[in-house]
């Protein structure tokens, strides 16, 4: 499948780009995985809630800087997050971009 990403959907929010539900926005995948992309202004905060219990998230900073549950991540840094229902994210720079990949841990 192919999609066109709408930049306004990513502004200070998580835009879904992949999911296991063909009715959802984004590309359909045959796994219990969700990918989200976001572009945030400096100081903007957001909470990500896991879609499926037992999943984990790999957060990858494409550009800029974020604080993710107390951990500072800069350009091209990544962080694995698991055994939680949600986590908080704070943009530390204008135009910061992050990719969140939620996947099964088992």
C-alpha cells in the first residue's frame, strides 16, 4: 500500500501511518503494530497510550529533541519503552519530529 502523509495531521500530534486495522488511517499491516509520526513545536507535550496490552514502543527522534518519560533524546536517538500503558513526551525544540513504533513484545 501507499499513502500520502498530510503534514497538518502530524502537527503537535501523533499521525497514524500504519496499523493492523484496514479501516484505520494509514497503511494496513498483518501484525499487531502501530506506527505514528509527529512534528512538534517547542514546549508541546503529548501522552501516547498503548494500543494493545503487552506491546512496547520504540521511539526514534528523526529531528530535534524530546524528553520522553524523563529521558532526553536528541537527533537520531532511540528509546525502547515497555511494561507501561502510556508515556509522556515533551518537545524541546521547534520542528522536532519523532517516529513511534508500537510492536508486540512477545
